[in-house]
C-alpha cells in the first residue's frame, strides 16, 4: 500500500468516525426534544382530565 493510499484510508476512517459522532449527537438531541414534548402533552392531558372530572362532579351536585 502506498503512502497516498494509506493516507486516503486513514482520512476515510476519520471521516466515518466524525460522522458517527455527529449523527449520535443529533439523535440524542431529537430524543430529548421528543421526551420534553411528550411530557408536556401528558401534563396537559392530566390537567384536562382533572378539570373534566371536577366539572362532572359539580354537575352531579347541582342536579
């Protein structure tokens, strides 16, 4: 293997390593965003369900 071929192979491996690292960071970032959104949506749903339960209870008391 010539010096040029060896250098090209090393450059390729470095590029692949860098790509893998950057891809993993993007996935982790996206996973964090989705987790935050789902958590917020769950909180909103829980509050809405509680409000609906209170409304039903008040309606039953008034009837």
